[in-house]
């Protein structure tokens, strides 16, 4: 097909141009024409970290639904928000419940089964709690078997210990969040604490295995510069959600990519009281924005940054498309250029609603006025169901 009349983001500039798609790639030439006057054609969104899928599987702590149905719902939600490639952040933790290694393995098996039904390129990021040292061989085998290419190290043990020591209510809430009794949760926490001396070797051993397997890895919620430097030295270069500007500055100075949550931008700050994403963007030490827990925040954050003058639309959109693709070494997407995958987000210029999403040239989301324009050509166009 050939999309005409729209403003297309090519590099950092919006230009009025035509765009052709053939065999799932952006090309140059004739095709079935669809008039997209009044729309923006932007690179498909690449989301490096999102856990919104948890609400589709476990909308309430004791009201679980099938993983398969949850994944299908997540896939559709991602497409409706212009996401074309997404990493689902699944925990591998001592906490148990839906954050346990058992659940992670079931989750990965379900995604393997569901993958033919997926419209979005859904992948998995393993959020590995550093005190799961007894799962070393199991984790490496899981990553190898399911071809996981992205792991983030977490260490929330000290934080949880502090919260629980401050009051019983924190223990009850933490246990409830993973469907365990408070006594069970406390026992798991205490057992994890006894493994603290084994954590450095565990992390280093995993780092060597990741290098051999071609896995990209980083750390999550770094509290200070020493923590970030330590992770960077072992190869965990991606700095996700640094808690302070100092940590983000150190990561940037070392050439480590910094990720922050798009909801942080849209809401004007961190819901946990940590450093504001906009503050890091102003300082030039934030490379990419991720959905975190809310897919709509991705496009909203990009437009908000452009409206504020902090970034041009091209620069802001790169933080949710081009930059994430580069961080993960995906050279075939993240830009509207000939030969790239036709992963596109089509936005109404007036309302800024995402009215169409294409993945490898297939329509995965279609609504609003643009739907009418595509439907007029529907007999000749590919759709995701095909």
C-alpha cells in the first residue's frame, strides 16, 4: 500500500510525503493508496519495560485469570497505544506468587504458545532479584530455553526490610500483593537475607552467562553512584529508573543508557517520590522512556515534552522509538526509512489520538476516521488477522 498526505517523521523532521509498504517493509513505489491527510506517521513505539500485563492476569490479588488470556489482552492494549515492540517485565523473585520463578516459567511457556496470536512483537524482560541465588542454574536454563535477551537486576530486599520493620501494615500489604500469608512472606524475606554474602558471585556468574548468550542486561532502581558503578563494571550497563540525579549523571558519563518511566513525565513526577524524569531530561541524562505500568503514557509523554519546548517532537518521539531500538540493537525498526520494518504509529494531528498501528505492514489497531479511510481499501490491504 501507499500512504499519502500525512506528515511523516523522517529522522528528526516532519515532512509531507508519501510512504509505500511492501512485504512488511518501508519501500518506494506504487501501491494501493490510502489518503492520510491530517495525520502523523511516526515510528512504531518500542517499549523496553512494562508490567501493565499483570493487571490483565491478576486484576485483584485473589482473582487470577489465565495467563494466555491476559497476554492476548495485553497485546491488544499495546497495539491500541501505538506500541509495536514491547518487553514485558516479569519478575524472578524470592517473594513468591506471580513474582516467583515458578510463575515466570509458566508465563514464558504461555507466551510461547500464544505467540502466533500476537499482533505486537511481545518479548520478555526478566527482573531478577539478586537474592535468588539458589536459582542460578534454573535461571540460566530458562533464559537459554526461551531465548530471553534482556535481564534487569533488582535488589528490593533492603527496602522491604526497612518498610516491614517500620510497621506490620507494610508486611500485610507486601504479602497480599503476591497472594501469600504475612508469615510466609516474612519467612521468605528472612531466608533471602541469609544469602546476602552470595549475591556478588551470583551476579558475576550471571553476567558471564549473559555475555555468552548475547543477553543485554542492566539494573533497576539504583540508589547511589556506587551501586551503579558496580553494576556497570560487571556489564549491567542499562540503568533503569535511577532514584537520583547523581546516579543518572554517573550512568550517562559512563555511556550507560538511562531509562525512565513515561508516567513520571505525564504526572509531573515520581509516584514514589524519587527524581522526576523531566529533571533528568533537562539535564541530558535520560535516553529512553518506558511504559512502566501505563501504555498510554508513552505517546502522551512525547507530545508533552514537545509542547513544553523541552524537546522537539522528533527528539521526544525518538525516546520511545529510535533510542530504545538502538539500545537493544534492533537495527530494523525505530525509524521511518526505506528498508526498515513497517512498524508505524498513525496519530490524528488534531486530537493526537492513535488511530492506527502497523506491525511489519499489518494493521494491528484501527479506529476513528482513519479506519474509514482504510476500510474503503480493505479488500486490497493486509490486516493482522490474516
